[in-house]
C-alpha cells in the first residue's frame, strides 16, 4: 500500500521526536500548554473563529479513538461528566445577576432535549428561549396551577437582588423528570395532602367511635389561634381579614397506664357520682396545706436545688454516690412513651365567648363523626387555658339545669393547662419581687437583674416564657443561693461529708420558715425579702423541673402551694378561684384511679426521652408555630382555607423521617456573671451580714403564702365559712337528668321536637 504524503511526514516527525527522546503526547502537551512566545504564536488561531472548528474536529477524532476501547471509553465519559458539571455549576452561580434577555443553563436544556428527541437537533423542538423577560409570573405557587393550561410547568425560585428568576420548562421535560422522581408538581403535593387528610379524618372518627371508647373518650387539647390573611390588592369581597379560630389534637390514653387502672372507675357514671355532693361540700384550707409526706419531700426539693447550684459553680463532692442528689425523689412519673396523636382540622369557631365555645364543641363533635347523644354518652377529658375554661363554665351555667345530657355538657371534664398556669403564676411572683427601680437603695429583683446587664423592664414581658424562666428566675435564684453558700469560701472538690454538711447548713440558715421569721424581725427588711424570694422562686423552679421530669406528683404538690399563694398575689384573680377548682376534684372528689388518669393527662413527652416532658398545651403551641410557619412561607396570597382543609390535619407529619436536632437552652453561669454578682452582693450586703444600712429596702415584701392563708381565714371567719367562692366554678351535678329520662319514657320521643323548640 502506497503511503500518502501526510503519512510520510508524520512518520518522519515521529522519528525526529524519538531521536530527541520525546513522545508525541509530550510534544502535544508542551505545544498546547507552553507559555513560550514562539510556541504560542504557532497556536494563536486554535481558540479563535478562524481555527476553532478545526480544533473541535481534532478533539472529535481523539474521542473517536478513545471510544473504541471499553476502558478508555469509560474514562472519556467520566471526563465529559466532570466537564459538564463544571460548566453547569459555573452557569448556576451567575443566575439572577443579569438584566434583560439572557439564556439560563442552555447546556442542560440541550442535553435533556437531545435525550428526549433521540439525538435530534434540540433547537428544532422548541424555538422558545429558556428564559424570558416578559410579564412577571405569579409568586404564589397556588396560582401557578393556571400555567398547566398553557402546556408549561412552573418551578418557583427565590428572588435575588429584587430580580425575578423564573424558569419555564417544556411539559415533556417536566413529565420526564417527574417520572424519574427528580421533580414534583404542585398538584401531586395537593393530591397527597388531600389523601392524607381524608385518611386522618377517618382515623379520628375511628378512635372517637363508641366501639373504641364506650366509657372514656380520648384526651382532647384545644387552644385558640389567630391568623391574619393579608390581601395586597383589595377589592370587593377580597379584603384583609382575621381568622379567630380554634385548633387542637386528640391523644389516646397510655395503654400500659389504662391496664394498671380499675376500668370500673373510668366512666361517666362514676364521675357524676363523685361530684353530686359538690353543692354541699365545705372547703377547708387544710386541704391545700402540705401533708407530712409532702413536707418531707420538699426538704429534698430544697437540698437538691442547693446541690445543683453548688455543683454548677461552687464545688463538687469527692464521691457522688454518697452525696445529696441534685434530683428530688420521684413521686408519680408519667411514661415517656407517646400514644398516637391525631390533629384536628382548624375550626373557624373561636372559644373567646360562651357562644363561641358552644360552637367549638359542636364543630368538634362533627369532626368525631358522633351524634350529639353519642358524644355526651362517655366521659370526655379536655385541656384548655383559663379563658377557655371560663367560657365553658359560663356556657354550663346558662344551660343548667338541662333535661338532656348533650345540652348540659356534664360529661366534659376541663383541666387547666400546665404551661399557662406556670407562666401566669411565675409572672405574678416575678412582678411581686421586682422592687422599686427608681429607688437606688431598693434591693428588689431589678437590682440583681441590672447587675447582670438584663433590663428589668423586659422581664415583665411574657413573649418568651423559657427566657423569662431560665434567665430570670433560675439564674437569679442560683446566684442568690451561691451568695449564701460561698460565705465559707468553699471551692473545688470537697469531701462528700463536708459537701453534704454545707448544703444542710445552708438550708437550715436560709430556707427554713424559722429563718424567714427571724429575718422578719430585723430592722432592715432586705434579708427577709431575699429569703422570701428564694422560697417563692423555688416553687416555680420545682414546678418547671417536675414538668420536665414528667413527675405529676411533684407538680401537684406545687399546685397545692400555689392555691394558697394565688390568694395573696396580685393579678391572679381568676387563678385564685380556678386553681383550687382544679386541685380539689383531682385530690379529694374523684376516685383514685380516675384522678391518676387525669393527672397523667397533664404532661406529654413528644421526643420520647426521659426528663424531656412538657405540658400538653406547650406541645400544641409548637404545632401552632409550624402551622403559622407554613402559612407565612407560602408566599403572598396564601389562603387560610388551604391550611384548614389540608395542612392543619397533617401538621404532625413535619416530624416524620427527619433527624431530630435538639436545642439546649439551659443557662450556664459564666465566671463573669459570678464575679459581677458577687461584687454587687458584697457591696450591697444583700445578706445583711454586717448590719449596714446601705442599700436597705424601703418596703417589706409579704410572704404570699402567709397572706393567702390569712385571706382564707378572714373569709371563713367573716363572710363565708364554707368558702363558697372557691366552689363557684366546680362541676355542677346533673341530678335531674336521670329522673327526666326515666319518667318520660316513650313520651320523650313524642315531645322531643317541642322540647327542643322551647329550649
């Protein structure tokens, strides 16, 4: 075979390279990458319009050579994949920065269209550009459904630097990616939510059916919810409006707890028998006083709180096995296993009035799928805040007496939410001890807060309860205890016996009632005020610790103390009556097993971790946050109707399949805090150890427990010996219901319509 001139020249060049001990690849690499001016001059047209086509042809011939071998073909594909990714990443980083007409990711568009058209020219498939500066597309994803009629699919993207970055893709491309699971259209999400909503409503009706709960209904927790639907462009019938609704969830009782209780005590008849003597009972303040067992337990509460403060900042015991524990003994602990929870659909009705709570109960009964008669047939525990219970009691007063159980609502047992109770009482105690800020010599709590750099004016706000409780009550209490303990200059690791003895001495010197009585006789009231603050704040800290530990026994002991303290604290007019209404039926009137079930109903552990319980109302507030989060992040024009029909029932699915990241909001006292507080405590002599008159309180703070007990005694001796005021909001017996039902017999069916009209 005769060789061509090009082949002869190539062989000659290769021989010359071989004689110079240089391979063709090394020659090509040096020729392409060298910065020498003479070599660069030889390749000057490779990347220009003059020579780029021949350059691409050369690369194509290299590709044709590489694809002939499987190994080299795989390497070539990897190389092309890497280069494609680099180009797309570089193009993606510039999106949103341009103005006017520009193309967005044309390479990706060409690849996808080339695959879909089996290698045909992608430019012949769709002449429309991949991006257009025409009229702005709707920002609301719900409005984007209208684009389906145009044969296009809408993919929302964030706005960067006030520029719209909307993208349109052909329906064929979107369908292909959708089948691969790479994209999802809005209608698919709405259909999925609709299916989940229907299934959730079926599950709710099933758990509320009389077949599942013939004597005792599942626990229901409700709370009001206010949301604003803002309209940017108002028109007739399309105005900004507020939703004053009600939302909640249904929770099944813990099965292990139910198995341990006597089922014969968990029904409506037993409950009605327990409250039938309410009009005749006499309330004795002794019912709120701590028993000997409770007093002994509160000694461990005191020592555990002091031990926790010491171990945090002062010293540690040499052997923790014999040291005083930082946790008090357990009394009655709730299981951390969470039973199934079913969210209710957001209701338009609000519980802000007697009429409103009646409408809420009707809407609730409709969601359960029960008739009014069936809904009133079983005992129904419910949770709510103080306002909800007040309106419910008002509705019961308006309907009492009633010949029909569904009208009397005697089967519903409302309980105060633990979170709202702690919030309001902690706030009242904080306000009572805030002191007189204009008086520089006053040693109220404002002085301690200002020493730590915390503005006292922001303490009164209840917008962030955790911040108020942790940073204010707990921090100030800990620092005050440390000021008491460090009188003996105890630092570092101590022998266990000495560590325990230090705690006991601190308790006996500053925490006993005798210590407060002795301080009350001093000329300056600053030590008395400090010890009173330690005692009252310790109840708030114990309530918070008991709630986290899931110990309802400890929580009920604190609530008994608060029943008396609420009589002497300002701003707790309603709690002073409703808190005893909560405590006495649970401890005095209800059967033992029913009382235990209702007490366990106060707390829940959503994370299923020990020592991470919370009130049920607090859990509902968390779900309220997520509901509002979806509403606020849905874009302008989001409709509340979509939240009611689809999102509210499925909001519990937010926790499904995700990795939990727990946020630690515990307060850690820094060395700077300790130094500043110690300097202030020594300068002001807050313990009155040297008897100085500097920074002496002008007003003596009364012990709210003593003031409350005195008011109860005065009420008994002068006005009402039976304390009927506290009995005013107790559940009312329905002594006429059974008599009417038995006497009417068959006549009830004949006169039913007339009776309803008269009512």
